[in-house]
């Protein structure tokens, strides 16, 4: 195995990053997985990924990780444990882009977020993603920007709790719509973007095949697990009260709750034309949320 087509994957131990590495290794592609020492990366190592232990907050680590790389897939994101939007979602990506230019990287795939272009002032993450998109487009690199709606994998813990208890907590307006994407479909698109000419220098809204009202998600779970949902639906203003309260103790947590509020208060779904474009460019039949949940929690595929 040579490094002629070496991929660097950041966020490699996350829900999306792990899937990207699995696909690449299943295709026998060389992968350098950027991980933190404290993360769980044994699965990636066992699959044959080359482990790069570093810190995305250190420019020196980023530059070293980019050496000899042909493709970069930026799949990392900020959390309270890992750092804030300014440091990880914005600055680390800018340094990745600068290093990619310096090292002659052929293609840069950036995982953004659906709605990054809407100007949500209350969300540092959305603002950071928007500015990175702008920086990448003006960089001269070949790029693909994927703007996913919610990840189906993020609903697996909620589905497991529903399976065990029948309880589903839905904060805010149950009529708000979303098109949740199969995390496996998104991972495949991230990998395929470097080889598809019609994906080069393009931005894609990425969602699942169905536009769902949020109240329909527990109904899907009910259908899968054959039990009646016990819906708990606290109003959004309760989150606003929590945000004000935590602001006295942690401004970073208050800001991250701003992103959560944006996600809960707004609709994030793809149009029919956007879904058709995805399926055409990537030659993929997008997986529904119900099929994703069944595959992981019922059939075990």
C-alpha cells in the first residue's frame, strides 16, 4: 500500500469521521486519522488507518499531519470538551486550508452545516462554518462543501432510550421540519467527492430523502419498536432560561446553547431538487431515517 492517494481525516473518532475511515479502508485507501491521545482510536488502528496523534489547536501539529497528503476531509467539530467554535470550527480549518495549499493537496472536502449561509448571529458554529466556506472558496484549492442537516447517528441514543422506555423528549415546536441524513450516506459522499468531477468546487445541501416534522420522529420509533410514544414537549423558552442561568458560570456553554437553540428553532431540510441533485451526482439512493435506525438497532447490519 503506497501513500500516493493518502487521505487525512480530521474528527476521525467522531460519528462521521469513523464512518469515513471505515469506507476508505474498506476500499483499501491509505488513511491518516487525526486523533487526540485521549480519544478512542483502537478501531481505526485495527482497520489499518495510520494514527496521527495531535491537537487541532496546535498549528505545528496540523502542518505535520498534512505532509504527504493528497486529500483532506475535514470532519471535526467543536464541543465543550474539545474547544470552542472560534478555535476548532474556524481557526483550525483555516490552518488546515493554508497547510493544504502549502503541501499541494489536490482536493479539500469540508463538512459544513445546512443553513451556514443564513447568517444566524446567535450561533458561533454556524458563523464559523460560513467563514470557513468563504475562505476555502477563495483559496484556490479544489474543494467540495457538504452542508448536512441533522445526522441520523445522533438519534441512535434517543432511539435506544425510546426502545427501552417509550419516552421521547421534543423541545420546542413539533411542527418544525428537517431532513435527517444517514451518516453513512454522508460519509460515502465525503469520500466520493474527491473522484467525482461534477462535485469539484461545488456546495451541496445534504439531507435524507424525507422531509419530516419533528413530531414524526417518535412515530417512526413507535413503528420500529412497536410501542406507544410517551412524548415530553417542553417549550423553547425553558432553554432560554437555562441559557441565561449558565451565562453566569460559563460564557462558552452559553454560546454553545445558542447553537442548540438555532437548531431547535429553525427548519433544516433539503428541497426535492437538492435531493435529486445529490442522488444524481453521487449515484446514490439516500437512506431514510427509519431504514437507518432499523439497520443499527433491529437487524444489526
